[in-house]
C-alpha cells in the first residue's frame, strides 16, 4: 500500500519549511533529509511567508516556544493555507504552560492543519484542556495499550472532526485517524523515548511525506508513522550488535530512516485499518 | 557510596528544567535522558515559572546568553527557590564579556544555587573577577594538577562559602566541595575537551542527580561528576576499538552515561574525600 | 603545499567566534574543534564586540537569520575589521527571501570579508540577484560539472573582485579563487548533501584555517575545502564498512576531520591550480 507514497517522495523531493524548537532541530533536519525530502528552517516574521511560499509543506512545532516566533507561526501557517500547502502541527508540551496551550489554540483557530501529531497527553489537551501534561512526555496514565485502543481511536477521531485534520497519536501503539477510519500501527521501540526528538523528527518527516502526497494524506501519514516505528526497531537490533547505548541508538534510528523504502517497510510493518 | 544515589534516580525519574545554550542543547537533553532523568527546555519569560513549577530541578547555563533569556533565568530561579527545587548554575564563559559576568553576578545575587559547576577559570572569575577566561575553555594557566590541588580545593571552598552552594570545578582533575569537605575525582579523558558540550552535559546531568537526591547534594554531585568522568574513559576505549574520531567519541560518551550504574561506577571511580 | 597550514593550525589553536544558525550549530562547534581550533558561539549585541576581540577570527552564517542577530553580525564584523581579524561569510539561502538577500548585501557593504563560501546558487545571487535559490541547497541548474567549470571560475573571480575576498564555491566540484587564480578541488561525496550542515561546518573550519594562517588565506581556504571534501570520502568508505546510513555518515565525517593532517590530505587531495 505504500509503494506510491515512496515513489512520490523520491520524485517530488519536497521542500519542507520547519518552524521548530532549537533542541531537536538538527535531528529534525537530518531526519527530513533521510526520508528523501529537504528541510529549510526559518522562523523570523520578516521572511517566513516568503520561505513558506517556495516550499511544499510546513511543519509547526511549539517546543521551546518564544514570543518572537508565535507571530511567525501564524504568518507562515496562513500563507501555507493561502497556497494550499499541507501543514503539520506538533503541539509539544501543550498543557504544560498557559503560554503553550494558548498558542496551540491560537494556531488551531487561525490555521487549517492537515495533520496534528502528538503524544496521547498532548492530543487529549487539544480536546479537553484537562489532561495532565508532565513536561514533554506523555503522562503514564495516558499510555495507549491493547485494552484502551478503542478509547484512543475515539479521541483521535473526535480531534480529527473538530479540527478537520488527520490526527496521529504516537506512543507504544500509534493511531493515525481521520474522522471515520483509523490505522493502528504496532511498530516502534521503548528506546525511542530515551532519546530526545523522536516525536519532533516524525513531525518533520510527515511534512515530507504529505508534501509529496497531498492527495493522499491519511495513507502518507500512516506510512511516515510506520517508517519511524520500524526504524526504531531496526535501530535497536543494530544497537545490540554494537553493544551501544542511547546515542548509538539515535544514530542508527536516523540511519534506518535514510535506508527505508517500500520493500523494507512492507516486510516489517504491523498495521491494521479499523 | 553511590548506590542510594542511583536508586533514587531510577525511582524519582526527575524532570529537569533547563535554560541552556542552543549550541549543546541537544546533547544536554540526550545526556539528561541517558542518566535516567527527563529534560524540558523552556526559556520564554511567559512560561518559565510554570515550567519550573512542574519540574524537580532547574539548570541555568549562560552560554549563548541573550537579553531575551536573562529575565527568564531570574524568574525561573526565583520560582525554583520559592518551591525549594534545587538549582544548578553553569557560568559558561563568565569573564569573557561584561554581559556574561554581569549576568552571572545578577543570578548569584538573586537566586540561591544548590550547585555551581564550571571550569577553573570560570570559578575563579566568580570569586575575583580577575581570572583570564579565554572563550569557553579554561585558560591553560588555570589548569588543575597534582601540585596545585590544595589551592583549587581552597578556591572551591571559598566560592562555596560565599554562595552557600556545592561547587564543582571540572578539568583534568575534578573537585566537588562544600565549605568544609571536598571530593577529588581523578576520572575523565582529555578527549572530553575535543568535543563541545561535555561541561554543559554534566551540568544537565547534575540537575537530574540532585533532583532525585535533594537531601544529599554533595554526594549526588560527586556521583554525577564521577559518572561523566568515567563515561569519558569508557568512551575513549570504545572509540579506539572502532578506530574512530571525536564524533564517535561523543556518541560513545552519551552511550556510556546511558549504561552507567552503581556497579560500573564503583569499579571505575577514583575518588578521594579530603 | 599544506604542511605549513596544518602546522600553524596546531600551533596557534585559533579561537573562532561564530555567529551561526541554530540548526547546525552543534556540528559547527564540533567540526571547529575537530580541525584543531576552538569555537565560541555568541550572538547577543551586548557582547559580540568583546567576544570577537578575544578571538582570532569571525564566522558569520545567515541561516535561521533573525532581526535580533543582524545588528550583532554587523557589530562583530566591524569590530573584527577594526582588529584586522579575518572574517568568513556564509550566505546561507541568500535569494530565498528579501530579508536574507538584504542582510547579505548589508553585511557585504559594511564588513570586509576575507572569505565568502557558498553553493553556486548563493554565490550567483551575490553577484546578480537573479539566481534561483531554492531553500538552502543549490539549484540543480546551477550545478558545477566538468563542462562549465570555466564559467564558475569566472563567477568566483568576479565575486572575488567585487568584494575583495577569497571566494569558495562548493558543490560536486569545489572552486577556491581570488581575483586572478583559482584552485579546482575534486574531492567530496554526494552523501554530504544528505546531511544538514556540511556547508556550515566547512565555513566554521575555514574560520580556524584562516585564523591560523592570516598571511596565506587563499591556500588556507583551499586546505580547508580539501579537508572537508576528503573527509567526506573517508566517511563514505567507513560508512560502507558499518553498513550505515546518513547519521553514521555524519559521525564519520566529523571523525575524519578530527583525524586529518597534511600526510593524509596530501595522499588524497585532487587539486589543480588554474
């Protein structure tokens, strides 16, 4: 099912405008390159509209948010909408501060997002503002497991309905949903939470996948999420070979993204459509 | 002596708020994760008090200082003090510019730090303002060796007395002191100065160690400093196996932190209490 | 021809002030260290003149430009000029937005640069403002190959004449020129464009090479460009041994820079003087 997605990625080589946090930005740029797209990071209000105009898609990530970049996010988002470029929102740490929560809702009220990707706590906050966001990781009581998948599919679909976006909730189990279907993806590895940036990298990659596949966003997002999850598994196996630790794992994770294609993904993906 | 320190780290899994420079921030985040804590980077004055409130400890690092973040550092520091969260100061490059020196003293005069960690030139500057800080590395004439340890222990203890903080001076030999005792730690490797961020990573890690051990800060800081030094040695051995260079070294350094525990540390640490 | 260049680098251990983008800054810092120099990143207008004063050279990189840092670039550049420190300009993405283009010309009109390094699209823009800059990568129609080298040598020399600087155009083939001679360097590997920051790292390294060799800038820049290109080849060979991907490649690239010396470079360089 992912053959066309990857073919388009190779053919379009989308240019992805990222307004993202300074913690993981270098890994996001390298992950976007690894998946076959090309990143450009720019966040000054004096240039974001022009930069977005020459790009294929836009990724807005609210980690290390600052008053300086919020207006840039809004300007870029509106410009991307005007040009019908797909836009990804990564609401990092929404709920952890009023500033992040307010900014997330300002963005959602003023920009039309094609994709919203977050952990379960973040996505909950977008709906009810009462989830517990403990920093940038999902709260333990919000973790997705086999017994509560239905509840999280319903959450994803409710958020999808409200914001007219594909919603990706990532964690031990990943959910990619629009308002009436949902992919459940069971790839990934717990070590992904022992490095910074696996979520941010995924959001960057999704900018590439949907930039090359604007007519098929649900499948493109599922392919991107599965690519990241399977890369996380491949990285773990390779890390064991080299008797490594978390930084070796990070290296091999981006390596695996750079070596991913439809054949490898088809062999390793564990995906279900509900 | 470090068993309880590591046990607390695993049990508490402290959340460390870092206001740190954008050069080494990704390595700091990964090092904090590697040691078993969880980082959150946030530096906007609009959210730092809230972010600090949900965290266990705070790390303030003045590398790539900007006028925008100085007020954030003060706000977060005061809030951490109000909540009795331990706070680490890393006075990167203090003495290299009036702006850095002034900011360091403003912080020291307005925030109560549990730990101050720097190289010998930086720590000297905190006391006398006449040390020669050449950029962000210690000046060669400030290097600690067997013949002048006593002098640097006295320096650390004088700074400790003045600011009521545990003081860690790191270099070829590390000193961790309060006003009447001092650990001398002889771990580490010269390659640590051939990568950026080993000091910043250590300060981040100390945020984790003391966040989990607020009642035992001197020992916790010694454990953190020893963890970093021994990891530097382990990384060097592994780098040689792979015929690598400085970037491989950086990878293996963080790997070693992620694999560290009381057993490995006990076997490799060279520590002396004076 | 590069023996003296490396000897000076080892002896001077230049301190390089970098005002650079936050995407690749950690790799720039590590690359500068790897080549034997020492980096200091500082971009606040309140300290850049002082920081530049204690350094050997200055590197200005306009990626992730912001209104906050443009005045800092001008202040630092003028101060470096006043002290006769060599200055490198990396006009990342010039032409991609009016803000970047305007800033590049403001810098060129107010600061005397010793070296300008960019890809072919960026260097074209500095001359004619009509090149197509697609984000931060060179446009495909601006790529340098054996059939159009003369044309790019002429471009480099015209830019060199206009701005009284050594000009380095890097790509599949690299050109390093002053107004009447040009080195053609045929080292490098296509994977260098699959990671972020190879251009930024090179500009940082050039700050080290010319800081240690201010009397011999053309040769120093050629040595720096050749070091980067050959390191890109060595990294590729090693990556194949480990069956790696782009992130392993990035690690081995910096490793190779850290292991480079006149002997290795002499053996592997493919350089021609026209």
